[in-house]
C-alpha cells in the first residue's frame, strides 16, 4: 500500500469512526428522549406514562465501546467484500451483490441490536423495561431497510426484471388491502367457509343471540354415550377447530366415535354492545351444556375449551359447582389460562390506566373491533405477521400463498365492550378467578377449587399468547384427577397438529405429580415424537362411557335441525 493510499485509508477510517461515534450519540439521545407513551399508544390504546430513563455509566461506556468496535469491523468487512448477514430479511443474493445495500442492512442490524442492549442497560423496574423492549422492537421492525423500496435491493431487482410489473401489482395489492381493512397474509380468494374450510358435516340444532350449537354427523356406527361439547374462543371463529378434513380436530373427535357438538359464536354487532361476561357464561356456555344434555339425553357431557373458550368454560364450571350442579364429567383445556399471573408479552399492555381507559371507553356499551384486536396480536410478532407481508405484497408485488390457518386468522370477530372490559380487569389485571370468592359471576362466588372433575390440560411450549407457565398453572387450582401435556410450537400450530402429519413432539410426566412450576414439572417429563392428539383421544375415551348406536338424525324433540353446518353466524364479517 503506497503512502497516498494509506493516508486516504486512514482518513476514511477516522471519518467513519467519527461518524459512528456521532451515530451512537444520536441513538442514545433519541433513546433518552423517547416518549414511551406516544410510541406505544397505537397498540396500547392509550398513552402509557413515559418512564424516567437512567443508565449505569460504566455499562453505557462499555456498550459504546463495543458498538464502535463492531461498527469498525463491519466497515472493514465491507471494504473487503466479506460482509455476512444472517437475518432472513436480507437473505436474497441481491443484498450481498450490492455492497451499499449489504452495508446498510448490516449497520441496521447493529443499530437494532444496540438499541435492545440499551433497553437491558436501563435502570428501572421490570414492567417498564418490558414496555421499553416492546416499543423498541416495534421501532426496529418498522425501520428495517427491507421495508422501503429505496433500500430494498431484492425488490429493486425484481422491479427491473419484471419491467415494473411487480410495482404495479404491489400498488394493486395495497389498494385491495386498504379496501378490505387489513394486510393480506394469504390468498383469501381461495377459501370459502363451508366449502373448503369448516366442512365437517353437521347441522345447527339450537341458536340464540349469542351462539349457534352445531351437532356433527357421526362417522362411526357406534358412539360413546357421553357426548362431547367444544367451546372455541369467542375472540375468533370456531372453525380453527375444523379447518380442512386432514387437520380438523372436530372431524378427528367425530371419527374417534364421539357424538360431537360445537359452539359457533355470533359475530357481535350493535345489538350486542351491552353484553356482559355474565351474559356469555349464562346464555352461551351454560346454555350450550344444557342443550347438549337435552339433545342427547345424557346426564353429563365432556367439554373442551380452547384459549379464551377455556377461561369461559372454567368460569362456567365454577358457577355450576356453586349451584350444586355437575353436568360436565370431564374438561379439556387447550392453551387456556385460569391463572393470569404469567401472561407473557401481553403483560406490556396491562396496567390500571389501560384498563380504566377501556372501561371508560366501552365498559357500559360498545364494541371492541375485531380488526383492532387482530392488529394487536399481529404486532406481537411484527416481522413475521406484519412487515413480512408488507414487503412481499407491496414492494415485491407478490400474492401470498393460500394457507387455511392464516385465512381463519384474518376472519376477525368483534367483542362486546362490557364483556371485554370485565375480562381485562378480572383476569389480566387482577387475576381474580384464582382467588376463591373474590369475584361473582351469574350471582355465584367463583371458586375453582370446587370444580372437582377429571381435566386434561394442554400447553404449547413456544406459545406467545398463553405462555406455557400460564397454561400449566391450571393444574394448581383444579382438585380433580389431572393430566398435563406440553406440545411443541405455538398457540395455534401446537394445537392443530394432526397425528397423520407426524410432526413435532409432546411431553408427558408419567408419575402424575404436579409441582408448583412448569419448569419443575418438565424435569420429570418425557418427550414423545408426534402429535398429542392420540394421547388426548385415549384419555377422552376413558371419560366417555360405553358405546351405543349412533343417532340417525340431528337434534331431538324441540331441538330440530335449523340449517346445515357451518350455519349463518360464522359467515358474518366483523
């Protein structure tokens, strides 16, 4: 290297070092001045109180030195054409083929990592740190260079290759999504409820203002004498449990010989704006149990609750127990919480101010819009469930592939305001269901300790909505004989895991012990390959009694077939 080139190199290095020093200073200043309340308001629904941010001086100095060192290494690697970027957002060869794009991506990743390290260095309480982390994650996800045509080398390359057609298609996709009110995660035109999702044969045998009750046609000559009722979450449509024949938990239960019923929730409109938690427990859950008994002539039934459906089922069982009634012989809880001490990432949304805001906004009437709720859940995983589709749909002009689960995920439902406000305060904020006698529902003091029936409790290991610890905690409150099973994957994929696919694993503890924490339980658990469905099916068969001749018609007496499944209620859009 001659002296002139060496001098130029040293000057460039000094300029870059100075630039990075200024960059860190600006980053730190922006972080200190960040208004947490303003940044989080779109998702939290109200402005959180901006925290006072202080740092340990030594940690901050070490972080700055590490940042400058890593920035210098990036610069050197860039000059040598040796930048390696592992993030899948920048995996396309177009990024590495463009030195400026590659360096921009690498520097973004360094800045994003440093911002998260700044969060960890903040001297504050755990709740504030969690909110800071959530807010910075949102900002990092939103500001990725892959989200902008000006910086996205892959989208630019595609635009050139297609002679602008990808840009034209992207604009069409954007206009389409603006019209429908949400970002397309799948090709929704491929799916029609009742034709290629929610196709298990059945009929509506009862309906009221809250739900329709669907009875399914038996697939076996004999059925178990104890009928089976499924309660899906009221914040979603029921057909997550009946997507397509090969991944339908409904069809699987019917094929195993269970006389199966399911609650299909009405999509609330203005006429339900004042419906309460008590209304749903009395006129939906308890009513569905009694109608299932009347249609089948059974003294008791088996029941399943999924997600919020499990919380509602547990509440209804406690109400019935307080009344001295025991119409449910066993209960299955799938990724459900009765104990809300561990709510995972959702805890960042919940405090007294937030709950009061929602109570004032809709506690006496109104609707929590399905699209708003769907957006909130999507932003829990912003890169996977938001920006991934923004880039694909709009910058690259792609149509996302058809996927039944994502179609269901976009088919949102509203919630009555009073129901939603009660749920926020008494579960997420105050965790009242676990406190015997603390809360009154349908005129009865709730005590889960009186729900003395066999229970099958399932949790998903990577669930970000119902953390595995929260699902496991149910074992500490129900006094009956219990079985806890942990499955791999997340909130939905862990549950919808048919045995024929041969995917994932599940964990069971053979000694039947339920220590205080999930971590302690896991120490004695054994991993088994494949779906947990077969284990659950064997357990449910033990609760279902003898087998009898399958019914030849839907309903019984005054409960006659109203219309074929999937019924009208599931077709209503939010």
